[in-house]
C-alpha cells in the first residue's frame, strides 16, 4: 500500500519519501479514529520501509501541527463507566498509542516532523518520535497536561528526557507554558527554524538529501544514537492511569469540555 486517505491522516510514497498528512479538524486532536488509522500505517510500515528511505509528518491545517489528545472523546467515553472500567479503557488506549509511537520512533527510516502553529501535548509527543523537528516561526510547543491533573501520556516525558534532559522536562511539564520556535531551537528541541509556511518544503529537501546516504548505515547509526526508553515508557502509562483516578482529573476534564473558548487547549 503506497497510498492511503483516511478521515484523520493520509500518506503517500513519492520518490522514496513517505509524506504523512494530519488533517483531522479542528486541530488534529488524537482520538480513536486517528489511532485506528495510525495503526493501519504501522501494519504496512515494514512494507513501506522497503520502498522508502524517509518519512515526513506534517499538517495542512492552519491551526498547526496538532493540539494533542482528543480530551472530549476521552471524557465522554469514560463518563459512562465505573472508575475501574474507565482506567482500564484509558490504559488500553495508551498501550495502543505507545505501540504506534514506539514503532515510529524505532523505524529505520529517517523521520522528520514539519511543524507549525500549535504543537501541544500529544502533538508534541508525536513530533518527539521523529529524528528531526523542523519548525516554522509560528510553531509553539507545550505540555499543558498538568492543568488537567495529568502528565503527558503518549511517551513525551521519556523521549524528552532522552533527547534534552530533565531540566527541559521540568520546565515544560511543571510550568505548562509554551515555547516558541526560537526557544525550541535554542534548547535543541527543534533542529531548524524556517520562515512561515516553509517547514514542509525544507523537510522535503532534507529528506531527499538524507535519502542519498547508504540506508543500512543510516539505520544502524539511528539504532545506536536513538535508544527507545521502554521501561520509562511503561512507567509513564502506570503513572498516567494512577492519576486518571483522581478527582482533580475529572474536574479538569469537565472544565475543558465545557469551555466556550474556541481553543481551550492554549495555555
């Protein structure tokens, strides 16, 4: 399968590059539909890896790359369950999401996130699975989950610690504030900052250049310099599920879903 068009994502292989577009309105919230379609990608990725050398993930939506998890869907689904069932439902969803994220993280392909605008929560966690983040100057990065009584749950903390260290993790997670593209580049989160609307163009150019290298060598180098923190990822799921039981989370989610703000995810 070299082409797929879904409700939340689409991909196509062209000249050895997989271009994956996030296009779920209003701002690429990661819910059950997105997860199911990403699982389709994961299922065919071994085949695609035989035809491609790079993967570029981007969003054509004006709002940005992704606002993160679909919190409304999570809230309404778990409201119909008792506490134990709700936690089990969340745990199963997180396990499936981690499987997707871990597969992208460990792929032998060179992976690039071309981001702009809102790159929050689960959207930032998706970008962190990539080898490079190329950000246009409108990009903003944030982990706002503490406002809901939660932590990032899609693998963001272990991957951020792997790439940048605890100081950046504490800043993003404990303050909930957002970083602009300039700050993201200064701390090493973004590999490159480009002009508004140029992230995808530069990502494509970078992917073409990197595809010239010997693929087995690139894959071996990536495996060596980008270990997957599996144990911490498992601990993150446990901590997230423990927190999800707390009254603060129900209050936070209720406030979020009842917000009249057009963009309640903004810090």
